[in-house]
C-alpha cells in the first residue's frame, strides 16, 4: 500500500493530510476519512490504510491543523486521566462541523487534481467527532458526496445546535449510513429518533442502526472498549455502502 503525506491549502491555513491507495497504476474512487477526537495516530492511520486496500484512494486530513503541530495522543493515557475532554480540549476546540465543512471544499478540490481518481463520486466516513463532519460534507456538497457514513458520531442530531448535521438532510443526495453505540451520552435514543426522522422526512436514502453491545468508540483498535465483532461489522457495512454508491 502507498502512504503519501501532503499539505492542502484551506481558507484557514494549511492542512496536513495523508493519502492512502493501492500500490498500482489503476484508478479508484475517492474517500475522505474524518478522524476522531484523539487525532492522527498509528491506529487511525492503519484504519485508513485498510479502507484503501478495499480499492479506494483515501484522503485523511488532520482536522486539528488549526492548532498547529501536536504530539500523537495515546488513548490509554487519555482515558486513564479521568477527564477526556480536559486531555483533548486544546485540540478539540479548534474544529467543528462548520469548519470541517468549509475545509471539505479544499479537500474535494485537491482530489480533483489527482489523476488516479475514478469518477467524480466521493465517499465520506467519520468516527466520533468525524461522524458529524462526514455527514456535514454530504449536506454541503451533495453533487459530489454519493455516500456518507458516521460511526459512533457524537451530537449528529442535536436539536439545540445550528450546525447539527441532521439539519442538512434536505440537501443530501447520497446514501447516508449512521451507526450508533449503546448507552452513548453523545448520541442518546432521542437523537437517534431525530436523525431517522430528519432523513426520512427529507426522503434521503439511508440506514440507521444501533450496534448492540458496542460502546462509544468501538471501532478504534487502540481504545479500551474496542469491540472486534462490531468493528468488523462496521467494515462490512462501510465497504458494502461504497460498493453500491461509488464503484
């Protein structure tokens, strides 16, 4: 597999990113991978590489770029601290759905310059905070985002937030997949109901479900609550989604 470090100029600065693709001369559909709240680190880079192995050019931007350079976080240390938001707050506060949505214009423009991309349809996927970003991209760039997935996304259907992704449902044209966790304070049952209603009312093709037995962050191999069975299910759903919408 090929890993290429690049920089993308956005309206707010320069965003470091990594591009993953099969190590050959073929063209593949493009995917934007939005990281979780613990930032760029080996485990999440490995996830993007695995996705590329299924036959995609995967762009993973560092959405914490506005903060500047930072040392990779070690999840076990973050969780052991007893206050996750205190440990990541200095990074987390530098981005949000609105900023990521603005950045996505630059990400798409970058992908359009590459000669190894197949077609114009793009997929997005996101984890935790990245889930909202992946869905936001689908609402802001509906003519390009043909499939968007959110896994244990937080606050993705927040009636109190003007930047909640569910508000963009009427603009979405791609297939939307949302997978939530059990007993997740960042995506409680009332939010799941609101998300389902927003997509249904907007007549957006979608699938929303809760993974029984899975806790918030279940896809991340470096999290203590990593759930292998649920994580593999996530890969099955994600690759099936892209196979239908992008290939």
